[in-house]
């Protein structure tokens, strides 16, 4: 026992198990888990005298081994590679565990003997309950006022910086977290980096308070959902790693505005409530918000007063008022107007339902009803226009002839021109009155002042911002393919992979241009139906944003760990999704009597099964090991659906990393003559879709024998067109990008739209135009999705 290294990691076996599982998710995200498992086992055998380290590494190796068995489509291969080590590790771990239990018990006995001399009084940890007994996350201003006298509270005010400086609660711990810094997906640590300097001191001590109170101007229980306070509370409860709160944060109901009204003496700058109220009143009275029509130039209403000498009343002859025909026009236009009003109201109701609905099947029904209603409205408006044209034509035909007798001229000949002009003006007014009387008016006959009708629907829309968000759900068709996905529970990794996949021409052809259900072999399929529905909806040209609830719910049934809302690796999700889809479509192939060496290896490696996804994404590499001394030659084949490339710590070119991958410097020693072998790698089967992932997460030392990883943000220079790999050309279709660290961050997708021929950035539910050649793309790029375009012809030498 004395030969073992002293215990230095934990006090009990339970504590050691917690340390073992603490960074297990990080280990799972390693791009090549098989190699990682081998390294873990090798490290576990390097220092057997350090039993705690050996226990941690062996436990992680076995966890990794079980994980590989779970996700691998070839369990036999995993067992062949790691099965022997797993059996040894299981036996060794059991022995180490027994030994550690004894050593921990002995340490406890030693400490108890020492502490018998003097045992200090145990520290009493006080658990204070402030609002927990309420069972409600909202508190009133009166409850907050009472609690401030008794408890140690921290108030987080999410109003604007300037408003907070003008007025906030005095004489308490109150910090400002500006609302524009709060976003979904942030961790508490990341949020703290961006806070104002004056808020940092109390922010770092946030878990030492009895309770945290969140507030803004007006938020209450009725409008709390999806507010900034909701997002901040989620960050504190779910993404504040290493912090434990006395009780969950609470929300001040009705916000700072009600507090300011009730306790103005407890606020700095209480007069802000008047300026705030005046600002709201100014906004209500702002005439710039009135929407005016733009279909025709505004008419000027001028009153001209003319003094005209009295003239004899004109004699109006030959005016044929066809009253029956006029009444028909009136009745038809009135009925048309009522029907149009009814359909427009129905149309608005459907639009409101669409705004609040995310389910794809329900949205489809609403969109069909919306389309039918829109067609009916268009038809009624066309009929209304035809009726108006008929009325105008009829008026032109019934122009009355007006004869104005010439009275004796009381004026000298010099005034005859003025008199003629006055008579002509009078005649024109009478004509206008006659024409106006002919036209039907759908209003009461009571005299009222005619007011100009303002069509507020015709105000020009501001089209400068080309962003499509969840709030932009409109009835009009969106540009093809520019549909975002709602982040359900930190699912940016899922949204990114779905957007990248659905912009690949081969995926578009499979799901949108053919009956993909014919390719499904497994019944019932695991997730192919939900995937097909989602891809088709994204290309349906009907939605600005979709919430993939059906797909996400099915995914969490297959892999329950995705329910937790953890920061997942997008390429790990891609591998799992690919496995599900491929197995749904996998079919057995008949072995041929005559197969080439490459074909036979391909057949054996896929265990006699193929699918559309295997034939589209998988590649095959031929590895030849030759010994120049004894001329022995070993041949093997490797298959994979992703190229995982090691990258340097400086700016690099993707093509160079690809070349380095194919010219691996790994050294093999000949067993016969002990000389170093030469290794030749070559791609013998090129994928139709080339997927490349960069190994940006690299180990950066250890802490307590636990590997620590950091992210490599070196810039990658990548080709968009004509990516040449051994005379096979590929064209870039999508890039998965990541910002953040190894523990937290956010994924986005840059995709090439095959219809508009432009690049767009898909940031969950927000879609914007994008410059793929921007310098920041190379530092954010995490995975590339290329599609094969052509094979270059090789000229004869």
C-alpha cells in the first residue's frame, strides 16, 4: 500500500465518480472517438501507482467504448478494435475500485483520530427562504419592498443603460444588464464578459445573495413569455455552470414603472416617470406614423371663392337618367362591397392564426385556406373595378347638353370676355353636379362633410432590411428557400445541419424531386418521414420560419440526451442523423461472383448493405504499406463519410490540409525486418457529397490528470468553386460555422441558394444575405459541404 501515490484527487469514491463524469460530454465530442478511446486506455496504463488517475481514465475509456457500441453501425468492428482492451479495463477497474475504497476508509479513520484532540464546531449553513414558499415566480412591488428590509437581495435591471443611469432603485444591490446583451443560447459566463464595468462586482457574487430579482419597465405575468427576462432567467437557471442559488430568480410584476409609482422616494431620478409618460404620449400623437396612400398623388383641396354676376338659370335638356340601370349598379356594388369586406375579415383572421402557429401540418391547412380566400378577394376586387368602369362609361354617354341663353349684355363690349369666362365656369360646375348625381353613393342621404378616405394598407413598406425572422410571417410567398428554423431548446446545432443538408443538390433531388418514400426499406422508418416533411416544408416557398417540433420530438425519443438542451457538437449530430437515415433506407445487395479488390472491400465494410446515403456521402481510401528492405506489401481499405482534418495554429489552406491527410506521416515498422515502411494513401472511391470537418478542438494540457481542450480559431482559406482533389472537382454548397469556446457557443449555416444563385446566412429563425468570401468565415468555419461537379479529363502524356 505504501508504494501507491498519495490520494490527491478526491475524498471519497463518490467524489471521484463525479469528477470522472464531469467532462464526459466533452470527450464524446472528439471527432475521432475510436482514436480517443485508444489513447485513453494507453494513458491509463502509463502510471499504475496513481490509482485515482488510473480509475478516472479507465472509467472514461469504458464509457467511450459503450458509447461507440451504441452509435456504431458495425458493432463487430468496434469489438474487434477495442474489445480486448475493454475486457482488461473492466477487470483492472474492479480491482482498483476495491483498493481505493479501502484507502479512502483508512484516510477517514486517520483524520478522525487527529480531530479527536480538538473538533471545532461545525459551520451551520443557513438556508434562507425568501419567496420560495410562494410557488410563483412573480412578486409584487409590496413584497419586494418588505423583503428588502429583511433579506440580502440582488436586483438585475434589464432596461436601457441610459434609462438605468437616469433612474433606478436606490440603497440596494442593483445592477444593470442591458436588454440588447441578452440572447438565447448564451451562458452566464459569456453574458458576464459583455456587462458594464459597474455591474461586474455584484455579478460575480450573484450566487451569494438570498434571491435575485429581475425587472424591466413593464413586464408582467401576461407578457412575460419569450421576453428578455425569460431569457435571462433561463441563462441563470440552466447555463450558469458551477453556481448554486438559494432559490430561483423571481420577476417583479409590472416592472419598474409600478415601483416608481408606489415608492418614488426609493428611486434615483423619480421624475423620469413624467418624461417616460410624455414620450409615450408623443409617440401616440406622432403624425409621422399616419399611413397615407401612394397609389395616386394626393389631391389638393382648395376653396375658390368667385364673385360672379347673376345669370339666368341654364336650361338643361336631353338628360336621360336611367334610374333602373343606376339602381342595378348600386345594388351590385353594395353586395360586392359587403362580400369583399367579409372575405377580407376572414383573410385577416387566417393571417393572425398563421403568425401564432408553428406546426407544419396545421400551417399547411391555414395556407391553403389563405390562398382560397386571397383568390376570392382578388376576384371581388376585379368585379368591383369592372363595375366602376361601367359606371364611368355610362356617365360619359349621358352627358347632358346645356343651353345657356344669352341675356342682354349689361356690360360694355370690353367686358364680354370676362362674362363669357364666368358663364363657362358656372356651366362646368353644373355639369360636374349632374355627373356626380348619376354616380351611386353607398352612404346615407343625410348631409355630412365629405372626408378623404385614407387606405392605410397602401403605405410603402420599408424594404431596406432583408432579414426574415419569426415575426415576419406573412401571407405572401417568400423567396424560395429563405426559411428559418426556430431554436427550440438550444438546438442551433440541429438547425445548422438541417440547413446545410437541404441545400445540397443530391438531398434536394432525393426529397423534393422524387418520391423518397420508395427508398425507405425499414418499416416503420425511424426518422425519414419527419426529415422528408421538414425538408419539403423548407423548400415549399410558403413559410418565413418553421418550428421543427415533429422532427425534434422524434429525435429526442431516439436520443433522449438531446432533451437536456446541452451545447451539442453539430458534426456529432450529423453522424447520428446520417446513421438513422441510412439505416431506414439500407437494402441488402447480392454478392457477385467476380469482384475487384476495391469492390469486395466496399461490400465487406458495409456488411453487404447499401443505401442512397452511403452511395452519396461515403468515400473509400486505399492504404498500401510497403517495405523497401524485404519487399513485403500490406493492403487495407478505410471508409468514412466525413474527412476529419487536423489544422495548424496559423492561417492555412484547406487544400493543403487535404493533401497532408492523404500523405499521412504515421510510421509503420515492418515486423519481419524491423525497417520503416513506406505508406501510400489514395482515394479509390470519391463521394458525390464531400463533407470536411476541421479539428478545431485540441487538447491544451491537463488539470488534475483531466484533459483540457481549447478551440483553434486559425483562419481557413477555402475554395468556393473548382475544389480539385485528384482531378475530381467539387463546388461548395454550405458551411457550418461556430463561434464561442469548446464548452459553449453558437452554430450558424452559410448556404448557397440554387434558385437565386446567392449565399445566405441562416442564424436559427433569422435569414440574411451573406458574403461567403468575408474574412471572418474562415475563422468560424467548422464543416464544409461540397458537391461533385465534374471529373477533369487527363491529357495523354
